[in-house]
């Protein structure tokens, strides 16, 4: 008669312990899922940088032709290639070239490394190209637009590599390369609508990078 209460009490204690273990195990199983969900939630900064990268990934290659004295029909090509948009310091290449009779006249490339937090979102401008821009044959007013970024207080924070090759009929190709620190950067796009959209994406990304202190 004395053994029955002890057996029943032991069973009850076992069941209580089992329920207690399961109660502690369930939260521990759900907590990694919650942690992963929180860690993978995209921040506003990431979202705006991704939108800027998407805007750059749009086909900004453009080609057009003009008749130019001394050169005949000149075909001008511009292109933009994003390289790094993983953080608030972004890098892209800008290329422009002119050809006549299937031969290169010039190649002009610029590689920009831009810390967005050092840029002034309120000073982003859109500038239409002027005729004969940079004395390049085959360029007429309104052919393309430039979205220009300006650093705050005019500080030289943009790292740019300039490469220019001019094909001189008498001297052959003449090349020059510079890598200065400058206070501004630019992107050439074909239409004003593209320029406006790119300006908006820059403004948003710069704002978030400044807020993040990056």
C-alpha cells in the first residue's frame, strides 16, 4: 500500500519534467528562425543602394552618328558599367569613343570611386551636353546629359582614373593617363528622363549613407 503512492508520485514527477523540457525546447527552436529573419531584413540603406545599382544596370549604352567636316560620318558611343555597389563607396566606369570609316578617332574612359557619404545630395545637377564638348568630333548639343555629383564643401574625395587615347593621323595613337583626387563625378546618359531617374536614386542612396555615417 505504501509503494503505490511512491510509484504514482514518480510518474507524475517524470511527466512534469518531460513537459518542462519540451517547454524550454520549443522557444530555443523558434529563436534561430526569428534571429535569421531579423538579420536578413534589408535596411533602408541597402534598399536604396540596390535601387541605384539597378538604375545603373539599365542599358545606358548609346550610339549615334553625325556628319563632321574633315572626318565625314562620325559614330559616337557612350556606355556606363557599374563595378561595385556593395557599400556606400561605389565604383563605375564611363566610356566614350568616336569612330569614322570604321576606324577609331578617340577613346575616353573614366573610372570613378565615390564615397557617397561625402557627396551633397542637394547639389546634384543635370547638364545637357554642349556642341563640341571636350572638342570631340561628332558631338552636338543635346546628344546626351550628364548627372554630376558634387562633394560637400568642395572637398576632393572622389578618386578618378582618366584615360584618353587620340588617334592622330600623323603621330598615331597618343595616350594619356591621370589618377587625381577631385571634388565631383559624373555619369553620361542618353536622355533627360534617364538623368532625372538616376539623380533621384543618387539622392536617396546618399541620404541613407550619410545617416549611417558611412
